[in-house]
């Protein structure tokens, strides 16, 4: 019954910004570490950003200083603010709840950055 729904993706010019949202139902996000992942054609799915139960954040080196992960526990939602976007950021972005066994995944939202 757990469902993660991403929104906020779209087409943006290089240097622009997008804010992705991941709204959860069927679980309480504050109980878990959350992450944003992305996958471009021909590439592996990679971790972009992570936020722990305590609020500690981790970022991929390629996005550090440009992306910010945050949460709103009252709304049961996690966000990814993406600034200074580059064409190489183009990918499908997935929200994940990270668990000891298997992750819970959203369906993904497309982010396309034009040069």
C-alpha cells in the first residue's frame, strides 16, 4: 500500500532550476532514510542525494553545491531543489525510501535540461 509520487519534473534551460517533490502515502517518511536517484539512458541508476532520519544529507559529487534535499514531515514529503542545471543532469529522477531489505520506489519524473 506504500506509494511514492514524484512531481515537478519537466524541461528547463541550462542554468535554470527545478524543484522535485515526492509525496508518500501508506508509510511515514520520517521513520526512514530517503534518497533521490536518477537514471539516464545507457547509465546505471545513481544516487543523487540522501537525507537520514536525523536530517544529515549526502550528495553525489556531480551535484554538490547545486542540489539540495529536504523534507517536510508534516506533509510526508521529500524535496529535491535543483539549481544551476546542466544538460548532463538530464535523466529520470526517482524518489526512494531506503530500507534494510528492499527500497520503496516512485515511478519517476523526467528532467530534461537543454543547452
